[in-house]
C-alpha cells in the first residue's frame, strides 16, 4: 500500500541534543512538507521541498534543518538551537512540485518531548 | 502576506448541522481545502474547492465559497459523534508554493 510514514511515533530528547525525525513516502510524490502543530496554533510550516536536492524555509525554520537526498525521504533534524521543540510534527507530501488540487497526504505524526 | 483564520471551537447536538467558517487573505489562492484530524493522528482531506466555484456538495458535506469576502464554510449535515475532530481550512499559495493552514476548529458533538 502506498503512503507516507513517520517514525518514531513518540520521541524524547534531552535538552541540548539534536534529534532526527524520519519521513518516508512511496507515493512517488515530488513535494514534501514539514509542519509543527501546537495546541490552538494550527499547523506552521517549517521546511518544504519541491524536488530532490532542493528545499526552502517555511515560516518557522530557525532551529531546524532538513535534507532531500532521495525523492522518497525528507528527514527533519531538530537542533539544540530550537528553544521550544516540544510539539507534534507532521510530514506531508503532494504529487506535483507545486500545491494544486491534488491531495496532501499526511503521516501519522511524531510527538517530540524534551525532558 | 497570507493568513487563514478560523474559530477555535464549535459544539453541536447530534443530528444537527454543523457550520465551520474560515476566512483567508491571499487573493491569489486557487484551491481551498478542508482537512479533518482525529486525536493523535495526521490530517485527512475531506474536500476541496477551486476558487472559481461557489459551492461543492459531497454527501453530508457542503462547501460554500464567497470569493469576494474571502470566506469559506463547511457544513456537515446530520452531525454524528464520529464527526468529532479538528477541522482545518487550508489554501494553496501558488506563488510561494505553499499549503497554508488555519488554526483548526475543534468540533464537539454531544447527544
């Protein structure tokens, strides 16, 4: 079955550590997105990539980094520079390089907690 | 800049209709979406509407778009307890190649 998979579902990080969240899709989609969800604030865009080896900053990119070495993979690293990383992280993919009427497919999310 | 706004909470009685409203600012938006999120899960697309349409109906769901006022609504007929979730309005900004979401409306359905 085609889909988009995020792992792990729950992640705990000590302060000062970097941590990487995985996002893999087998839908052959061009565009991939990372969002952060906080209660009452909806989804805020961290980074997005329209094509392999290229990505753009979203609205809240500070303290995060990404790579897009393969079409199917778009990992997100939460660095120690991110001051308030505890949140629910969602990865999404869309078929075309540009968002259009195509459906955005979402992973099940990773809940990151800093301890 | 682009912005999407929604009220945060709506409570309805089972069997009644629910209407969730959304406003957006980006006049270049071409597609507008409604997504549903159940607890602890990702988002699922419910329906979408192209900006040159003013209404779209899909079973119990009706989407109304007032492009002049940049207002989008989602009506759920005969609301059931299984409809309890967070509903997100979203728009595409083709100039910036972004998919932009509102804060989400939490729909609570009570007997």
